[in-house]
C-alpha cells in the first residue's frame, strides 16, 4: 500500500499549480500562530468549559501562547500557562541542589492532579553544552510520578518554530515556518479535514498490523525482531502530537532480539545524540554506543529499570515530511522510517513498561531496508507494500 | 524628628563628591538585575534550602527573573516561576467565562498551600483601556482565599523597571532605572546596610506612635480622625516591599470619621484612578468620587463588605523618593506622605478587616498639612516634628 498523503490532497495540488516562481516568493507566510492555536484548542485538546488546561512553553513561543490563551478562554476553559525563559532548564540542572534533583514536592504533584489536560509547546533551542546528563536523568526519575499522572490525562505536544529550530533543520526561518505549517496542515483551509484523511489511511495499515505477531526490521547495520501479538496499534492522528502521522504499539517487553542502528540524529533534554547502536537480548539493551553523546545515552539507560526496555514501536506515515529537521516530533513521522522508544509504554497499546524515560530513536529504511510481519514484507525501501 | 535617610549616608556623599559633571554622564547604570536578585533572595525572602518560593512576573522582567532563578537555586530553594506575558491579565478579564471569574479551582488553592514564600515583581505597563472593573472586582473576590493564604506566608513585592514605568514617571528609561536602583539602595556597596539604617530610624518613630490613640490628618480638602490605640505599628524595612521605608498599622475599623482627598494618582489592576475623595462615618466609606476612574473606584468598593473599611494607615519615611512615579510601591513610601488602604488589614498590626481588596491611596502633606497624635503635631508640611 502506498500512503503518500500530501500528493493526494487535491486542494494543495491546485494551489501549487497556480503559483509561478515570482508569486512563490511573494506569498504570505503559511505559518499563522492564530490558526495553529485554534487547531490545538479545538481539534487536539478539545478544550471544554471549566477544563483546567496546562500549557508549557518557553517565551520563544509567545505569539502562539498568547493566541492559545485567548482561544482557550473563549472556549470557557481554564488555561494555566507555565512559561519558562529560554535556558531555564539548563540553569536548573546547573544550579539545583541534590535535594531538588532527588525529591518531588507535593505541590508539583498536586498541580498535575488538578489538571485535566496538558499541552507542551516545543521551542527548539541551540544544544546546551556542559549540562550533566547524570543530573538530568536523576531528576527525570524524580519527576516520574508527575509524568505518570500526565500520561493518564489528555495531553498534546506541538512545536512553535524558532530560529534555532530553523538552523538545526538547515533552513531559513521563513522556510522552516512553512515546513512546520505544511506538516500541521495549516496551509489547508480546514486542517482537521487533512487529519481526518490521515486517520482513515492509517486505519487500513492498522488492520494489517493487528494480525501480525513477529516484526522484523532489517536495514543498514540493523537486524532486529520483536513480538507485538496481542498488543494494540494506535492511530496517531494529530490529537496528541501536532504534527503527527504514525501508527504505534508497545512491543512485548521481553521480545526484542538483535541489533539496530539509528541513522537519524536525535536528542534528549536538548543534548544531541547520534549514531546510536543498541543490542537487545530478551528485550533488554545489553550493549549501547553512540557516535555523538555516548555519555548522555549511557546515563539515560541508568534512569531506572525500565529504561533499558522498549516502550514503543512506531511507523511513520507522513510523507509530507521528507527531510529530518533534527526534531523528534517531526522526524519520527517521516514516511518510510520506523522508531523505537526506550522507556515508558503508552498504556492504551497494552504495553507494560514503566519508566521515567521515553526516548524515541529513528531508523531510516528509505535507503534500503525492510519491515516484515511474520515473514511477509510490509514496507520496503520506505514504501508500504504489505 | 527629621529622617532624611539619604543625605546621611556617608558612603554616598563620598561617592558623589568624587564625581565631576563629565564623569556623571559616563557612569555605568546603577540598576543591576543581578544585585537586585541577590538582595531579594537573601535579604527580602531569606530563601533557604528546600523552600518552595513562587515568583510571579511578566516577561518584561526577564533579566531579573533569570538572575533570581539562579540566585534561589544556588541557595538550595525551590523556585516556582509563574511568568505571564504582558497583557495576559487584560486578555483574561476580556475573555474569561462567568464560571472562571466566579469560581476558584482547587488546584489554584493547592498551589498556594504548598508555597512557603511568594515574590511578586511588578512590571509597570501602559494602562489598559476598556477592561471591565466589575469583572475584575468579581474575580478579586473569587481569589480571596488564595490572597488570604498568601498573606499568611512570607511574601515580598518588588518592581522591575520598564519603558512604560519610565513614561508614567516622566523619565527616560535610564533615569527611571537609576531612580529604582537608588530607592532600593542598589547604588550602595551593601544595600542591606542601608535597610538596617532605615529600620533603626523607623523604630524611633514607632516608639512615639505606639503611645498614640487618636490620629488626625489635616490637609487640602482633608480632615480625618482615626483611632489606633492598642494596635501594633509595623516597621517596614524592605523585607516585604522592596523598596520600602514606611511605618504602618491597622486603624480601629469603626473609628474613621471625616473626609480625605488623595492628591497623588493611583491605580488598581492597571487602571488609573486619581483625584479620589472619600467620606467616612463610623469607619465606613459613605461617599466616594474620583476625577478619573470613578467607575473603577465604585466597583472596587463593592468587592465585599470589608472593601468600604480601612485596613491600613501608613506613613512614608523614604526621603530618597521625592517625586511620585505613579506606582504605589514607590509613591506610598515618599517621605512626607501618608496613605490609607481600603480593604484587608495586615494581621500582625492587630487589624481585623477582611477583604479581597487592599488598595493604598496616598495623601500628600508636603504642600501644607499636619498629622497629629492625640492633639500633638507629629508631622507638619511633610517633616517629622513630634
């Protein structure tokens, strides 16, 4: 099956055909914070009267945060804005006492208990050097009960385009804003119609995946098998991730056998890690290395017992995102890639892994690789064939 | 008694004597956010290990907020930053549903319950037009339990200089930053030494005030009597207000008789109100008018039962602040002025008034007026003589 979503959107084809080169450089920017805010408040969060909705962002996302605050108020919700200054996390990890890193305050847990839904707005910043990965992993472990509570409520993660994000993607800010807008369907008159089409196509993929038990991923320096029989495949249609375009499940925790190479760069807590190689035995990481950021990788594996086990197998379906932008929210959706996350499972998949960590790592099969279901090729060279 | 604090600070005299006119225009700005943050974390908040300290500010105060976050972390405290975007309050009052205005969420109360100390950083903004005073008063009433809890913990209010603040004060930003720095003693090598001197001199004033019962204020369009016998006078030495320089008490709630004209402009919730005239009978406001913002005044008086009674009588002692800057934190400290607040008392003064409102209004006695204690003149024309 081929699932080239964007090429099949007739309105966009017509729109693009109408452009000549000169007009292209004169068109208004596709990214509109108000349209983004409206999509988040209505489609993603389904914000209703009286709901206490926590929005976390750095001040780099102010235009979006302001528009969202108004959109949530107008819907009768109770927005709770949690703005951070850029670099606040870095300051925290540099200066926090051991007590702060290791002990959770009742007040921080209570804050999440009284929250109906959360939205985290990513604002890509330049990688922070010198932040201690061990201190970060300790604190992630401390915050585990908050993460646990958050995962039991409605939640969504999105991104507000920043200068640093554009740099990481190798684009100008204007190009990056357009890229972000297209990935979220903000260039369509009704973005929710685009997401409805995604949901429909992914349902077809899930029909086949749900009948499978053994998954084998073969690619460059990669030969890994996993079992997924009895687990539930989720249809990620832009409600929890904006943008989205993936189907995912929680593999059986003790099933992973073999080795995998993650070709796309990733990051954890703002620190770049790339060229990751993992080896699994009975589901557990028994060997790990990274070309960049190996200390971060090794510290993360020590977060807790669940950090060495997989919590997610995801398959990207968004062929509208073609190039990696060094941001996991977008990169893991690239059509033709698969991602495997170390750490916490999503309970709705039937996954049982508990961890404070959830770290997605991406394996690109587009250059030549296969994903097989019970011995039958489902995807080859990044294209669905099953 | 004359309490001209600044003229008596020898280090400043020496410093100033060393300056010639050319050097003066070349000197570095007096306002340093890091020095301000250090004073707040150590002297004002006395932040200690593990204390959960909530800092509220708009993003206009970012340099101060960042420095403070680091200073609090270094002292082992748990900073909880509550950043707002400029105009967030205005958006809230414009768009919030009736349910939001009228009902307090348990989560917002819990947040304050788990807080050891609060710091509010004022960031003067241009007055917001069109915000409905009645909606604001309703919400202030709703937040009353939070305000009540906050007042029972350690708290401090300070100000970060902004462009709008400078405009309101009729200064350039650079002049305003210097004005703010001087009022907080940030121009001294050790600001806490300056505040120790304030405390000492104010103790002498309190010695006399504590023996008084009947206070009479006579000035332009003003003749008001109050009783304070048995109440406690507080020595405001910069711990709760930075800057400070005032002594205050809670007058006996039913004692105010007469009328008063507040010559200095004031504001409530960012809305300018000036030329206020109040008439009191048995402690209660029976007649009220304002030359500007009368609707705001009348709506505030309806906040709750306590809003028509006085909660504070304060006497400014800071002769380093000579000119009003249209900001209550500074204006009420002006040496030679008295202020009377409608609404909530400070419990430590023995004041009993309960209200969601606490609105300071300033009466300038420097142009010719007296404050007498049991018939004996204590202050005349703005100078302490008692």
